[in-house]
């Protein structure tokens, strides 16, 4: 009985000592900080532009100014020029991390994962991109829409709402004085 009791006590002591050693070893392992991984919006938009041309559907642009709308069929080779304001700067995981933070959540009202990118601090004057959101369908894991806000060189606000595989809308807002007024809306549709 003494040997049995001695054996149990020895095993308990070794188990406790082994646990303390593992805790000490875990404390010396360096913690690696995980870098954020921004959704590659620029590559996504370029891919959508490429698909418009690849599918051979001629997009139609509806321009509304002062409540009057005009339409025109666009040529494929002019699409990059039309969207150039939203293709720069390159939005990926490497270049904007020092300036923007990512917030992720599941928005059950629209059944989408929402990735919002907002400035960490005051942005430099040279950074015209102000913020953006990416909405990913919770069931299919495909991008539903992208929303971006930029300033142009004339201090006008440019908003892009891109509805994947269907249409997009560019809204130009004039920020003259204390008021803001929608100057122009351009809706480009390629799903008809």
C-alpha cells in the first residue's frame, strides 16, 4: 500500500511539474501579429471590366444632370478611362494598411458580410480615396457590391456603387461652400 501511495504521489508531482514546464515554454514563444488582409478591390473592378468586354455586351451609360437623362452605348476600349478614378490607388493588402483599418461583420438585414475600410487617422492631402465597403453574399461567398468614396482634384466627391455583374453608378457631388449638391449621376448597365 505504501508503494502504491508513493507511486501515485510521484506521478502527480511529475504531472504538475510537466504542466509548469509547458506553461514556461509557451511563455517564451513569440507572439506573431497577424497582418490584416484587405479585399483586393482594384483587381476585382479590373476583372469586372474585363468580363464586360469578354462577354461582348455593350454597356449603356445613362447620364443625369439637372434631372435630365441622356444615354449612350459605350465602347469596350473606353471603359478603363471611364473608371480610372476608382482604379487608383491600388487597393490591396500591402499599400493601404498604414492608412486604413478594416471592420468586418455579418449584416443579417442584407444577408451579406460587410467589410468596411475607414481611415485610421487624418489622411494626407495626396490620398484622394476616403473610404470603401465590400459586401459579400453570406450564402454564395461572392461579391454583391462595392461602394467607394473619393475626392477629385477639384475637391468634388466621387461615389462609386458597383453592383456585381449588373451595373454601376458614379455620383459626382459638388462641395461648393457650405452645401453639397449632386452635379451628375452616371449609371452604366451591362446586364440587360
